[in-house]
């Protein structure tokens, strides 16, 4: 029997226990607002394992956002030919603000995926559930 790889499950937002069920409804940049499913449709793993569990994802999301803003800041510096003076500050503000806005669905999704896959000792991959 073929096991689902952890990378595949991470990238595609699959359940950390069976790596088959979807954690979220809808697609990353779809027209519907994405929501976190209550539990896995495949193995019944609850995603919010205790009330308020996803508050922890805010810290992950914050760290991701900081890293992205720093990256965008450096990219702006690079692509503007090293301009960094009082007049060019608005470019940085615009790029970082718009970039953060565009990345917010990505951060929402991947902060929860990282929390469930890497930072939740109570949730473990169970090969017995990893079958159709
Ligand atoms: Zn599952």
C-alpha cells in the first residue's frame, strides 16, 4: 500500500492523521471564503482539538507575516535599485501592505497546517487511516 507523503499533505492542506481528508473547505484562492472543517471527513480527526486551539496558529501566522514583510522589504530595495530615502518610503509601505493582504489567505491556511502537522504532539500520522 502506498503511503501519502508528508510533503504532499502539507502542501495540499490534508489531514495530519490520515493525509487524505481536507482540512479546509474550498481552494486557497477561490471565490468562497475558506473555512476550517470541524473534523476530517476521512478519519474523523478533530482539527480544533480543544477550544481556542487555533489561537496558537496566530503566532505561526505572525511569524510568517514578519518573514514575508522582511522579504518584501528587501525585494523592494533590490528592484528599486537600492532606493531608500524619505520619498521612496511610500513604495515600501504600498508593497508590504498589498503583499500582506494578498498573502493573508495563504497565511491563514498554512499557519493552521503548520500548527496541525508540526506543532501538535497530540496529533500523529496513522498509517492505518491512510487508505481509500
Ligand atoms: Zn483524516
